[in-house]
C-alpha cells in the first residue's frame, strides 16, 4: 500500500497491489481516491504528516511515481441537482407543503487500471440523506438519479437509476448508501483517467431545480 497526494484536485490517493500481473508483467493495481474537502489547511496538515512519517527517499519515489497511480475518474456531485424536495400531492411548492427532501451528500470512487490496454474499471459509492417532519408512519419512497460520464462539456454516457428508501416509524431522517453499476472506460492516448468525471445528481425538472436552489439559499 502506498499513497500519493494530488494538490490540484485536493485528493489523497492510495494504491495497493491486488495480485497477479498483466501480460507485460506489470502488477495489477487497485486505486482509491479520498477527497480532502475544503482546504488548504487540510492539504498542509496532510503534507506535514507525510513528511513526518516517510523518509525523504520514499517521498521522492512517490513524487516520481504519482502519475502512474492517478488512475480513477473523478467522482463528483452536480451542485444544482444535489438535493430534491417532494411535496404533498395536490399542494403548491412551499416550505409548509414539503413531504420530504433527499440530498446527495458524498460520492467516493474506486477503480482498477490495466496498464496493458489502458482500461479503467471504476465504481462509485453514493451517500444520500433523506429528511422529513416526524410522523409515526413508516413509509417508502423512490426518486430518480443519474450518473453521467463526461470530459469537460462532452458527455460520453448517462445512466438513470432509482433510489428507494424507507423512513422508519417516528424517524425524521434516513441515511442510504448505494453503488450504481460499475463502468469501463477506455483511455485514449494523450489522456489521463482523472481527465474524466463520474457526475452524480438527481433527475429533476427545471421547477424542482429552481426550488432547490432557493431553498438551499435560506437554510443553514
């Protein structure tokens, strides 16, 4: 197991051999990226820990090998579609009429990379948080969401999924983790895997997006 730090994207990368080798004799590697949200403070702290824990030779080796392990498309959440609010049937969109709200709170990625054919096999784990006003009723809801594979403005694929979740009786919150289908991505010459993103968000109408943006503006 070893680690590399990507300053530009604020990610900590870990890589470990998973056994076997490709046809060229190179070991197969599994790569994980861990977001360091926020900050320069977090970046400085992580770098200081690395310098305390690793000898200089090891740090130089990580620096020279870092491009070899940056092998995962970037997991991301589309800001305008990160939460959706559903209203009681037959009522206008208003805070008093909200039935529940679901938010995408985290997206983490994992992948394996074949050096023989530049093929990335990537997965996502998504964390959702659902909230409602407390009630004694246990109820199950479902909402659609999407995963889009893109590079800049170019979208290579978009897949739709359904999130099903249940509020227990008396519960006002529910935390759900879900992993959509893995993807395979062929990386062409001149490109790097982290040039691409796996973008997640809820499948929403323009009216739902507008309400969500205004709602998030006023909530703490």
